[in-house]
């Protein structure tokens, strides 16, 4: 009998994982992402500075604030420095200390503000992403499989209507709906008044109940668009010769659709995942404003209105980070779904 090959040691497994194609690709993408963030931050900083005035302009209208105090604040916030000096100070603070600066309005660390608000936005974004994919993909498949049937026509009409409704219109309609069905669907904040007194299961249910309307408002346009794209991709794949061959061999229709066809149709949809993840942040601005959701969108909107420089910069960088991370996750999922794909070819 031939001796079996020895099992790889744990250290060898770790080294293989760290030097594998996926690990090398992730490292390269992260380095590219850091460079992209630096360039994006420079562009955002210049655009913000081109806007007329600054944070102190609003304070000048307050007669209780003296000119001397305004001069102190200008020095404290380094607004008396040039653009290059301000940007260099902000960037060096991130590199050396992980400090995104101090918010002008809240007089607090920007990092602490982000840590408070980002989880609420991510919870809303992930719930919306799950809702969009759980509804959009199956409806797109049904519409493609039953092409030209009444079900296909109804689903296409729903898709057109969904894409034609902007987020703010959807938010207003859902607010009216909540008002007419009150107190069935809560509006405002992400928890109830007695949230602290609930059990851990009750707290999860309470947050989930508050998420229903904001998630729907954030998901309508995305679900409608994904349904149309899924329908188009499935129709394109179902016309291919290998699908006809699979049917001719007598394979069950469900296997032909959900194994052979869907596996090839899903690749372009996964590519869209990265962009969808980033787009949720921009959509969250309006949704969080309407439903008083304590997330990053509301915080960014307040920073724009008050010209809170460092808070606005950090918020914009969070959006860029979500885009980079979303695209990286999409690439890894593509490799997982279709092992034939080489990550080295996707650079």
C-alpha cells in the first residue's frame, strides 16, 4: 500500500492562506484602496473649500459672540491656515493617531461621532441590501421564466413604477401611511422610549420594528432596478445553446433554471453589489432625514449645512470606503460563485 501524503501543519496552512491568490489580491486591492482614499480626500477637501464662507460665518451673526472669541475659534480650528496646511494637518492626524479631527458643531472627536452613527446606518444598509436581493432576484427569475405571460407583465409594471419613484417620494408616502395606521408602524429614532427596559430579544424586535418603513423606503428603487437586470440576464442565458442542450437531455426544468442558468446569470448581478452597497449611503441621507434615523446620513447632512469641515470630510471618506469594500466583497463573491474566474485577471 502506498503511504498517504502527510497532513499539512497548521503553520503551513496559514502560510498557504496568506500567500494564496485571494490573499495577495485582497492585499493589492487594499493598497489601491488606500491610494484612492487619499486622492479622493484631496478632491473632496478642495471642493468643500471652494464653497463660499466657512463655519464661523454663521456665528458672526450672533451678537453674543465677540470678535475676539471668533478669532480664538478660527485659530483653534486652524481656519486661519492655508488649504494645504489644513489638509496636511488633517491627513497627518489620521496617519499618526487615527484622529479625524474635532467637529466644529459638536466640539467632539469626529471618530467618536462616527462610531455612534455608523452602526445605525450599516444596520439599515444591510437590511435594505438583504431585502432588495431577497425580493428582486426571485421576481426577476419568475419574470424571465414566464416571459410574455400576465405575471411577467405585472412584474414589469411594478418594476417601472418602483424605478420611477424617487426616495423622497417613497419616504413621504410611507410617512403618510404610518400616520394613517398609527401606532402600528413607529416613526422617529430606531428604538422605543422603554427600549432600555426590554429583554435582549425584545430590544432586537423593537429595532427591527422601527426598521420596517425606512428599509422599504431605501429599497424600492434598488429592488425595481435589480429585478429588471435579473430578468434581462436570465433571458440572455436561457437563450444560450447549452441551456437548450440541457433541456434536450431531459434534465428537470428546475435544475436547468436554478443550477445551469442562474449560476451564469448571477455573475453580473454580483458585480453590481459593490455599487449598490455604496449607493445605499446616498439613499440613506434622505431616508434617515424623513424617519429621524440616527445614522451617518443625517450627520453628514447636518455637517454640510453647518460647514463642519472635518466631520464632513470623515463622512465622505466613509462613503468612499463603503464603495471600495463593496467592490472588493463583490470580487471575492464572484470567485466563490465561479471558481473559473481568476482574480489576477480582474485587476
